[in-house]
C-alpha cells in the first residue's frame, strides 16, 4: 500500500518531468511564431475560459488594465482575438479567439502533447489502462479543488 508521502513523491517526480517538457516544448514553439510568452498566456487564458474581459486578464496576468488592453490590441490586430461589447454593459469588452487564434492554440497544444504521446507509446496496454484510471481520479480531484478554491474567492 502506498502511503501519502510515497504518493506525493511519485506525483512530484512526474510533475517535474512533465512541467519541464511542457514548458520547454511550448517555449520552443512560441519562439518560432514570433509571439511573446505574455501574448501566448493571454491567448491560452481566453481559450480556457472561451471569453473574458480585460479586467480578468489584467488580474490574472498581474498587470495593469492598460497593459492588458495594449497586449490584447496587438492580438486583435494580428487576427488572433476578437473584441466584442458586453450585451449587458456597453462599456465592457469581451475577448474571444478568432478561428485563426484557435488554430494557433490548437497547434501549440499539439506540440506540447507530442512528448506525452511518445511516452504513452512506451507503455504496454495494461500500463496505459492503469495510468488512465489514475489520471481520471487525479483530474476529478483537481477539478474539485479548483471549484473549492473558486467558491472561496467569491
């Protein structure tokens, strides 16, 4: 039986390897596109939330609203983001990905996942099933933790 300390150690080892490859592959891909990491971060945030406002982005990126707006403007000009008025508050603007922006994000995600797919190919079918079951459990626990944190911030 694995105790909590052993489990935590194993999970940390995996996270370190995964994070290293994920960040390295993503950074390498972003450098080839000519975009900056803050621009990519903004696009990923909009992708994850489907649409969001400048104030949300500035808070998440820990920059001023003016800086977030300026960054968003560059992505709008590049055709990756679209700025729309909020139906309930005409002063507020929401950002969404354009089809070009979604394609850009999809390509970056595929690049980041390439390493994981190579790792999966090195596992037997039984090992993949075991890991899959564990990942389903971990993902469920992580989502519950996110929901708990989000409700505490409200």
